[in-house]
C-alpha cells in the first residue's frame, strides 16, 4: 500500500467542471442549514466539494474538535 494521499486536488479533477451531483447538493443543503448559509445555484462538482469542506469546518456537527475556525473560539 502506498503512503501517498489518494485525495486528488479538486483543481485537477477531469470532471470538476461538470454539474454538482445529487448527493453533493443534498449534503450541501444539510450543511447549509446547520451553518445558516445559502447554496448557490449551478455549482460544479469542484465548487461543491470545496464548499462541503468549508461548511464541514463551520458546522457544529461535523467540525473537528480543535480545528481552527474563523475568529477566536472564546471571543475577543
């Protein structure tokens, strides 16, 4: 087994500019509800993937403990 990270950069995806998939959009809607954001129309697969990663960090349900978020955790 290789030690290389199998995750490919979304900028290198051959299908990255195709429309986002149904499962991506469904998961984005869930994350958007949890974070109070809107999901833009006509996202590509790559854009949806980037947004999923960003919203996962912002969602109280999926954020990794200790992961940095925008702004200080305890306030100013």
